């Protein structure tokens, strides 16, 4: 599961470190174009940024993709954020809407009054906007502990999304996500999406084979010694290249 925060330029003042999660339109489109060929990829958006509607929605629809949007009930209509109409527009376009809480607080550090806002009030507001109860929640900052999970169980939501990274089981109550970062590239993206060696490494492997053909000898370096391959199930270029290099 891929999680997006903000895309493209924004007129909102970003919180410290928030710029690290902000990606360019080109990076975003690169991710969508990879996702469109892979049915197992799920996409989510956190924080209810205006770019959800202005940049993301048209590009999702263009590619026939659906994504879930997790909005901040207490910040709707703030500069650079979605307002209630924007959330409604996303929902009308077939995008499921979930809660990211009220005011983007760290849920491990809230008191009972704030918890009331984050879970009860937020769900009421979002539920009224989209016309159905909130069933899914994305945790701000991916920050949770046992107490947070207990509170979430009491709200009765079906799914809780974290930012723990890794592969998610679609039926699980607690599901990890991989957040896009401003410095991500095709290698990172492909290895997250496919859970196996990425384009650039394959390209290097091709290049090494080409060099070998030209020189008529073995390549000077082993091309795939640094390739992490957690889920390698098929024999791909690296394997072939390494064998033929010996
Ligand atoms: Zn967030």
C-alpha cells in the first residue's frame, strides 16, 4: 500500500519535516503509472491537502484508479486543505473517505478531551459530509501504541492504517503502508511496489551484459552482488546475467 501526503506546489506553510513527504507532480505520475499495471497496489492519501482534489483526483480518474482519502475533520477549509465540498467531490468520484483524526495530533500524547475530538467528533463530521459512517482510519505520524489501538477498537472501525512500511494483508485490521518521500526514485518505488530488485539494477545488469558481449569476456564487476531480493520467485535478468557471466 502506497501512501501520499502532498503533491506539487502548495500555498500552505508546512510543518517541520513535512516537506520530506511532499512529492512533485512528475514523481506522483510515475507512481500512478506503475500502479496502473499492478492490481495489488493500493493507494491512500493523508492530511486532506488541496492537492488531493486539484492534482491527484484528475490523474487517478484518467487512469481508472481508485484511492482512499484520509482527511482531517478539524482542519477542513484551512488554507491549502480540502473543504467539505472538496471531500464530497472526492466521494462522488468514487473515492472512499476515511478519518485521519481532527487536528493532526500525535495520538499517543492526547488527553481524554482531545481523544473525544480525534475519534468521536472527527467521525461524526466526516460521516455527515460523505453520508456514511467512517469505517477506516489512518494514524497521524503513524504514531501508535497499545492505548491508541484500544481507543480505535472502541470506535468500531474496520481497518486501521499505519505507516510502518511493508506489505499489507487486505483482510487485516491493522495494515502497514509505505509513504512516498520527496527523494524517492524509480528504484525505491519499484522495489516497494514489487518487493523485488528495481529497474535501475536491472538496467545495470543489461549494461554489464552488453559490455561483456563487446569485450568478449566476463564483466569486471559482479552486477548483482548488492541486490536485495526478498521475494524473488521468478528467474529474472539478474539471475541469467550472473550465470552467463561465469
Ligand atoms: Zn498525516
